[in-house]
C-alpha cells in the first residue's frame, strides 16, 4: 500500500470537510484511481468524459499532471496530490 496526501484548495475543502486527506492506495494506483474514488465518495465531479473536469487543476508534487502522464500518472508513497478548483478562493 502507498501513502498519499491530498490537499484540497478552497472552496473544495468545505465540500469535503477537510483541507487535507491522508489515504492509502494500492501499489499500482494512478491519479485516475484516486480522483475516481474521491468523485464517488464526496460527489464532486473531478472526472468528466474520462478526463479531468476542466473546472479543476490537478497537481502531483507541485507539477501539473498534464506535463506528466495525465490521469495515467502512477503514484508513489509520499506523493502529494493538490486539487485546485479553477474558481478557488484566496
């Protein structure tokens, strides 16, 4: 199992009820798996038509996942996923 931290930028943190989540995922997990599970658990549409919802920017260790392997980016233990709503607060 991998330990991954998720940072939620306002106002998303209010929808989820926390600014950070610490989760454990399977060793072969990808960003897609985490976002899909968050979508199911918290009823937030992070994935639309098999792509990241254009209303969100997803970072992995402070890098946009679009410059990595997108949703297919594999996770490692200690990774930090940051989810930024495009209409985030300041």
